[in-house]
């Protein structure tokens, strides 16, 4: 596929809104698939550190 200009490329033959929103949703899901496990791991490690401090202080 060849486009005459950058605005034609962005418009994608009147399908630009669908195409770019699909890319955006895909990137958002991929970012969440990376970010959520990292935050869950950090939260788990913080909870375990608190638990160990409690057990050691008894």
C-alpha cells in the first residue's frame, strides 16, 4: 500500500480511527501485562517484609 502523504497514512482510507484505536488498545493491554505483575510482586515483597518484621519482633 502506498500513501500520497502523511495525512493519508494517518487517515488509512477512512479507517484510521479504527486502525489507530486498535493499535492503542493493543499497546495498552501489553503495557498492563507488564505493569500489573511488577506491581503485584512489589506489593507481595513489601507484605512479606512486614510479616517477617512482625515475627522477629515477638
